[in-house]
C-alpha cells in the first residue's frame, strides 16, 4: 500500500517526524513468518490417520537462500505473533520514511526556485 505523499517540503518534514516518533519498537522484533503445518503423528488409530491432521505452528526465515524452520510451542504463540507483527509494522514505517525522504530530496530544487522568485 502506497501512502499519499504531500507536495510541500514542510508537510513532508512533518510526516517524516511523525513516522520517526513511531519507529521505536514496543516489543522484540522477529523477522520471520509464522505458519501452520499439518502433520500425522504416526499412531494408526489417531484421527490424523483418517485425514484430520494435527496443526503445528512453525517459524520460517531465510539465511542467504536457505529457509530455516523452528517449532513454536503453543504457550509462546501469542508472543511470537506479536513479535512478527511488530517487525512488519517497523518494516512498513521504514518504507514510508524512505518514500518521504526521497520526496523531500525531489522537492528541494523546486522549493529553492520558489524562494528565489523563479518558477
């Protein structure tokens, strides 16, 4: 989702300052995806042998090009969800800060011309 970037440098600076205040993390960050993998337990009399597999929560993340996976215990699931959501929030803020900084650079020349009475 692209944000609407104002045209005036003063407004761009205000937007930048507002995003910079939000940049502080409120909990640990976790750059990983939380996924559910359904598996069979191996017991032939279990319901999973008839098709209803057991859900398990796992984290996946990449190191270079290799995907790594780690099991997430049920009691840690709410915390881990928060940590991955916080990472996404910070990542979105960084994207917005980048867009605003680039817009500020691009409007610099036109603002300078305006100040000197040229258009």
